[in-house]
């Protein structure tokens, strides 16, 4: 009896070390969104800037231009480029905690440029949901298991 393709989309795939196809396609979607929405504005900022750079702003724009450019590789190898997702989740979480949260607590966030950025970061839970955390733990955070020869 053939397996329903919808069910297979949510079933761990042994070909991808137990990662569900929905997670792989979710990762690809976020890599694609980085390319479409972040890369153009970051590269426009780099290429059209005139005059001396503020060094800290220049670093921020350079990072913003680099990480979506790397997302191109994630479209083809989503699990290999998972650290890019860790970076994205990390910086957005830190920014929301230290920049947006204090303003939100005193009702001064929405209707400001900071609120606009915070709004664009509200997809963070969706991004975290497509990360295959079990795979990430095994590949990037857990100590390698020692192989015992018998």
C-alpha cells in the first residue's frame, strides 16, 4: 500500500539522518527569504554609501550583506548550513531581548523604526520550529561518542 505523500513529508527521513522533509523545505524557505529580503537592502547600503563609514555601522551592514549571501549555499545543502540559522536565531533573539523588550515594556516600541525591525523579527518562532534540533544537537553540540573496538 503506497504511503500518503503528506504523511511522508512529516516523517523522519533516514536519508537525511532522521530530519523530516518539512524541516528541510522550511530551512530552504528561510534561506530563500534571507536572499530575497535581506541581501538587496544590505548590498544596496554597501554599494551606494558615500563618505566615511561609521565603523560599527559598517560592520553591521557587512554582516547583513554576508549572511544572506551564504544562504545561497543553504538552498542546496540546508543541513550543512544550519549554523547560519543558529546565527540568525541568536542575533534576532539577542536584539529582541536587549533592544525591543525594554521599549515594549514601557509601551514605546510600536510605531517607531525599532518597532518596524521588531515586527520583522516576529517570525523567529517559525524559524526555530523548522530547525531540526535533535539533529543539531547530535551534529554540533553533543560530544562525539567513543567507538569501542571489540
